């Protein structure tokens, strides 16, 4: 069974298949909007809820979830958290860097590859490492992504 690995400090998500091969690695961020009920995802291993296909949403490159839906995983006290794309052409922090309500945002390309692998190699877990609110905000400042707090983004 396949798994995802998210490194908050490197801003990368990797897809690993059941044989241990890394299928791909893409830019991904856990930039959380200041209005969210969570500051950042805690390090740990989480169980994936959508194992064989992403949960569908209206496909839209600039929509909140992108073209390929969301892969949700179980975060206690925070239903609906997952990995998705979207906001590709936002005027402020477009693509993976665009804030979410607690989710990890990546690219539509990443979500396409993840979705395709899930259909033949069930996705079971996501491992989150090197992730905390202070590190996320520091990395955003280093990358000149200021203003994450106090600005509503979706």
C-alpha cells in the first residue's frame, strides 16, 4: 500500500508506492489561514480516509481544491483536513503556497499522479515531519510570503 510523506520545513510532499519507490516529490505547503481552528498539522502518521480515489469536488484550477479533489486524512478534532491543489492563479500566494483552513496544498500535477496511483495501490497513511506553525511562518517570511496572519484566504 502506498503512502504520502510531507516535510513542512522543505515544503515538499512525496508519494511512495507499496514497493518503497518514491513515485514523485512536489512542492507543498501547510500555510494555515489565521481564521482556521488549527495552526498547523502536528508531526505524526495519520490514517488516510480516501484510500482508492480522492474525494471529489467541483474541478477548477482556481477553485479551493483544484482539478482532482482532496485526499482526506484523520486529524482528531479537525474533520475534512487533507491534501489538495487549487488557487493556481490567485493574486496573493498562488498555487501550493496559498493558505488553507488547515490542509496541505500542492499542485494539480501532484494530485493527478497521487490519484492515479491510489486507484491501483491503495493509499493508507500520510507522515508529517518537520512541521509546526513557527517553522511554517518562518519559512514563509524567508520566501517573502508575508501577511499570512490576519488575512482571510480560501
